[in-house]
C-alpha cells in the first residue's frame, strides 16, 4: 500500500512541474493542426478523384469479355499517354 501511495505522490509532484500552454499558444497549435489536417484531406480527395478517373478510363479502354491482345494494350497505352500529356 505504501508503494502505491508513494507512486501517486510522485505522479502528483511531476504533474505540478508540467508547463501548461497559455490560451494563445494552445489556439495557435490547434489552428496549425487543423490547417494541416484540412490540407492533407484536400490532397487525398484530389488524389482519389484523379486515380478514380484514370481507372475508369482504363476500364473503358479494354473491350469486355475478350482476352488481352495487342489492341487492348495499345488502347491502354493511348489512355496512359493522354493522361501523361494532361499532367
């Protein structure tokens, strides 16, 4: 029981040594985190849209129900080349 009490006394003592941020510092940190999160979210949405469109174009370039042949590969290369020219 003494060890548990001593442990929590140490925790309390260390807690008093913590330098808590002022309101302005906290607001700045929160704003920074929110800006970074929003920026990353926008980047992910744009990336998702680009990859989705590319995959749709690739899916439409291949004929359905046939085996892969040189015309399918040529169609895929046309789509990829078109996308590379856009970028």
